[in-house]
C-alpha cells in the first residue's frame, strides 16, 4: 500500500508568481484535501476534492484553486503569491466510500517560501 | 465556523509521568475528533480519534475523552517515554463529513524530560 506523496518537497517563489503543488493519494482513497500549515500553527483547511469536484472549502481566497484527476491525484494552484503564503502545504487523502473511516492520511508536505 | 482552542501550548513532564492536553470546540454539530502527532519536519500522524457517540476511547498508553455537553475533549498519555516528545494537535470536524474539513488547534509541544 503506497502512502500519500507530494512534490516538490521545497520551493522558493517571489511575490506575484504562481505555483502548482502535486499530490498522489494513498491507494484505495478517493478523496483529497489540502491544508496550509504556517510555522508554529496547526494546519488550516483549504479545500477538498471528491469525484474530481471541489466539495468543501475553508476560508481561503479564489486565488487558491485545485484539481483532482481520474486517478484521484490532485494539484493545488496558488496565483499572485503573497509573502503570507509561505507555509507547509499538506495534502491528505481519505476514503468516503461506505465502510471508510474518513481518517486523513497526510503527505510529508511541500514547503513554499515566498520572497 | 468551527473554532478549536488547545491548551497548554507547551507541556513538560518527567519520563514515566502522565500528560494531559485539553481542547474545546465551538460547533455543537461537530462529531469527529482526531488527535495528530507531528514530529519536527514530519507529517501529522493520527494517533487516536473519537466520534461523538462515544465518551472515551483507549489505545494502550493513549486515551481520549469527550464531553459533548461542555464541548471539550482531552488526550491522556500515561507512562510517557522520550519518543512521545512531539507537537500534538487536536481537531474537530462538523456533521457535513469530510466536506467540512478538519479545524485544528494550535498545537501542544510535549517535552519528555529524562
């Protein structure tokens, strides 16, 4: 059973640029969610994708967008980067199928630094 | 939306002693309460969770209690060991299922003194 994998692990961007982060969900999971974890804080929910559609969103502006593909992998896109976007971005997969616990399995994260 | 408060922010205990971390939540409709352990530079890992139809759950040295009336839940670690040192996060999720996302507390840095 493969776990959640994310890429890249680290990246540096400048203000105003755009970034795409990628996530492969754990085998057998059909749902992907993304979280932003600022230094010294708990993760904050960005959004969740199920069946290739966003079905839940936290308090993040529209410049945070995503995709889910038929193989359940996912992308997080952030446009017009701001300094405050510097954080660890965590992808988590889960199963919403009957019998699934809904437990989230996190990847190791992508650490984004905006200069 | 949901708001989760977590205390204390730092907890130092002697090896072998017990540690207790407490959280409160605001949304009475929340029905799932997981606890995650995050070591430095690593991913958050689920250590135990509890659903709103249960008052207590135990897994070896770890237990979680839930008081729905007071809207608070606690993590109890007994016989602490050096490998228990980490940041612990509580979280809550509303009745909308995964679409609500998890709301996390700000974390507790647990330090086990040898």
